[in-house]
C-alpha cells in the first residue's frame, strides 16, 4: 500500500509559479496533500488552521513582507515540530547560514534546495522523511521546470516582457529611474520570473540572445520616455556567464545605440557572486564596458565574493546593497550597523549607493538618514509593466508633495 498519501506538505513561496510547480512535482512523487501559502503571514495562518500535523514545510527565505527568516522565528516560537526544507535563489552561503539559524532555534531542518528546484533534488529530500514511502518513482521520467526548446520558442515568439521597478532619490524622493526586470509571459503560468529559468538559459548558450533582447527592449522603452520628457535612467541585469566574451562591450553598445538612447543613462548590474571567476578577464571586459559610457553596478553587495580588492580594482560606479542588510534595520541594531557600514564603504569609494528591498516607512527613512543615494523596494512600488509605471508615476508625483507619501 502506498503510505506516501499520509504525508502532508506545506510550501511557502511568494512566486505563484514556483508554488504550482513544486506542488506538481510533489504530487508526481506521490504526495497527495499539498498546502500552499504565498508569504510568511499566510503560512502562519495555514499552519494555525491545521488540525492534523504538517509533516514537511518547504519554505522560501526571500519573500516580501514577512521573509523566510521571520517566518522561521515565528514557527520556532510556536514550537513547530515538523521537518523543514529551505529553498531559495540566494547565494548558497546565505542559504546555509539560514539553515544554521533555524537549527539554532530548535527547528528540524533536513535539507536545502536551490532554485530552480529539480525533481531529483526533491525526491532525495522526500527520502529523508522517516515516514514509509515508496521508491518506485523514476525522477528522469518527470518533466523538469522548463526545457531548452520551450525557452527557445519563447525567445523566438517574443514572449519576454519587461517590468519596471522605480528607484527614488533618498533626499528629494524624486523618481530617478527604474530597474528593468525580464518576465516570461507563459501561456499556462502567466508571468514567470527569471529565477525559474535563467539557469537553463545560461547553461544552454542562450544567455547572449536573452540579455541583448532585454537590453534592447529596455532601451527602446527608455527612448519613448525620454521623448515624452521624462528624466529617467535604467538599470539592466547582466549575466556574467559571458565575461569570457571580449566583444561583450560592443554587443551592449550596439543594442543601446540602435535605440538612440545616451549610453550614460544605462547602468549594467553585475551580481557580486559571479565575480569570482577569471579576475583578469572580468576586469578587462568591465573596464571596456565603462569606457563605452555605461554605468556599472555591483548588485546584491554583501552576499557573494566581493572584497575590498574587488572594489579597488573593478571600475564600478554604483554599489547596490542587498535587502537582507536593510530589512528590519530600523528595529535591529546589528542590521543597522552592517547597513551603515556598507553605505559608508560605498561613499568612501565614491560610488552611487542604492539600497534595495525597502518594505517599510521606518527602513525607508533610516536608509535616507544614513546617507544612501537611491532607494528601491516594494514600499516605493513593485515591478510593473510600462503603462502601469506611467500611471503609477503620475499618481506618485501628485501625492508626493510633502515627501512623505511614497505610493
């Protein structure tokens, strides 16, 4: 008899697609009862409403509102006794630190999963459960998150749309620009974030076409806004899987010039964790990108491999402080000290300092007080399509007369 039907699993993640996908995999692996929650607060509610124990909790750690760390603190206080799996797209060191924190709080963590989740990794986690389960499932027969052909078809069919998340000046609260974020317009799942497919693009040799496409669409939109008299800049994320391509600066230059946009209005965001490869090649390519006139931002600062040496040698113009060093800083002294030190470090190097992931008014006021230059996060606005951004901008400018209303 299949006893796996007795396993009850709760999946907590703010990504609706990921919730559906992990739920599908769990059911394919034989788990009959899967509960879902779209954030930490909803997760607490679902747990509190259960009469029968939830055997396994699969929890993302990077969520707006109540993040995974806060959620774990709350369930530890409530003496949750089930098993826990942590999963996220954040740096593996940060995921491991969260695991150690959960264990220190007395929670029973049985593993971690990196995004995008594979059925093989999920099957291995389920086999760690002490409950009797069958092992007849062949993970290779289950479709993975997406295949290369699907992504190729999406690129060919122009199913990649750009969302825009506003950035404001910390001092004046004026909207200074937007970060351009790619979303896959999927026929079945709606808009899918890159966390769920970018690794496949990188591994399959499609990253050049993908990044060039995102950059081109973003600069075309900026061109329209500049023609309408909007004084904006844009930031575009760049994968450093291609830092061994010495013609990368020319590729990006051509994409921007085709849109008639001044290059100095475009900042390329480089994720810190990708800088630990060939340092000389990275320095060569990034320096030439700067020579073309692009701004260069070190993204997710503090979560990867950056050091004083990296800041010393790499020609960055901007330092972007990750949300984990800002979230709750107004209430937590340790977080505030790290945040303050990071801002001072960026200013000491003469960099434009952006703090992202701001979700509360208290944190917004604090980062401005500490001297950062720009602020980004859900407290200001969520990522949105171009027409939604224009409507939001109009409302924001009307409501922002006293510099205290941000939405």
